[in-house]
């Protein structure tokens, strides 16, 4: 049995077959309530609207935070199924987790914040009369 946390803090118990309903609740996220999650024991998986996942041991340091971008909702359901079966090692081996919490790229963040209206950020101007601005600093470092 998995423990679910819904977008606005409600909770319930459920199984892997209930994960699609949990993911549907991502439509209710806002600036303050940004994800839903499911857990078993001390292992929790958080899911954002854009399907960025993080997994961690929320009570101890046995599993530091790791994240990856799920290709689709079916992958999230499969992870829930594996967690429900206590197959954490298989979850970690099967998917391309990286250390730390999700770090969506700039364009993905912009699409999320604008509801898909803007697909990518405009390029910063390079020839400003007062020299390079903050957006150009990375170019100067090489």
C-alpha cells in the first residue's frame, strides 16, 4: 500500500492503479503547491506537473535526493508499482536518476510558467553599448 499526498495537502492510501488519479491532481498545482507524491515507508517520490520526479529517504540519509524527467505517466505508474513491491534498487537501476533535486532547464521552466505560451526564452542582446550584461557573463568565462 502506498501513501499519497495530493496537490493541496490531502492524503490517502492507494495502490499503483490509483496513481493516474494522483497525477491528474497535478492540474490543481499552483505557485505554492507544486507537486504530488507517493511513498512507502521512508521512501518518497515527488512528481511535478512537467513529470520531473525526485526520490529520497525522507527520514534518514539512506537515499539522498535523486531526480529525473519521466518520459510519460506510464513510467511514473511503473515506479509506483516497483515501490509498492519494495523494489527500490530496481527503481534506481532502471531509470536515469541524477543526484539532487530536479533542475529543469530554462526553456522548460518558461513553458511551465507561461502554460506553454512561450516555447523558449529570447536570446539576450550581445552588443549593448554599456558592455555585456548578466546574461553574457557565462560567455565571457569561456
